[in-house]
């Protein structure tokens, strides 16, 4: 798709949402399945099944990205998509966009060794590399808009309601993760 076709698609979607707000409500869904050891598969829409694995240090075969890797990839690619889409909408030529994302994890939290250390990522950092013949002023404006509108950046930096439930042997429903998450505040 060229920048012009991206711009046309965005304009068409924006017009549809403006005409009918319900057209802007989107539901995402993924189904994952444990395959053994610490390897899982993920299925989204009609795409090829994706394998998720862990490095050997976590008991995995290191045959695919880990869940933490997927989070980093989601942020980086969402940034790139937003740069491409918004540059198109703003008539800014974008020649290159690359994002490096890093994150810190303390294994003491993950392994339950220290109650004061969260089990998840402690910090994330991203560095966007842009190449464009546009002026610095135009690019700074683009950056500001992307920072405000990037859905994954927003999701990762805002309190998002996450609920969960577990079905035990297809008969008992237990609200474990949701109540744990509520306790964490």
C-alpha cells in the first residue's frame, strides 16, 4: 500500500466513524493454547498460528518469541504503524521508521522471591528512528500526534481494566486473576 492508499483508507474509516460512532467500536480477540513445557500457540482471526516459547533458562526451547518479546514487538510495530498512517494523513513523506524497544524485568518478582518486586516488566524504553525530507517542525508535530494517539503506548501507560476468570475441569468458574488484579489496585 502506498502512502496515498493508506491516507484514503484512513479518511474512509474516519468518515464512517463520524457518520456512525458505533462503527468505531472494535473488539479484538485472541485464543491461546498451552502445547506443553512452556510453549504455547496463539490464533488471531484467520492468520497463521503463532508459537510462543521461552528461553532455556525458563524451561523453554527458545524456538519463538516469549510473551515479553511480543509486548515489545506490539509497542514498536504500533508506533511504526501510527507513524506511517499519520504521516500519510498529514501529507508527510516518511522514508524510514524503525523502533528499538527494551524492557527490564527482575526475576525475583517473577519467581515470587520478593513480594516487593512486581512479577512483570518494571520499565520499558523505546527509541524511534525517522527519516524524512519533511521539516523538523512537521516531524515534531507528527511525533506529538503519534505520542497522543498510539493505542499500544496508551494501553501500556494508562490504567486499563483487566478482568479474568478460570474454568476448572469445564465445570467450576473461579475468579482468580481478576480478584488478584483488583487487590493490587
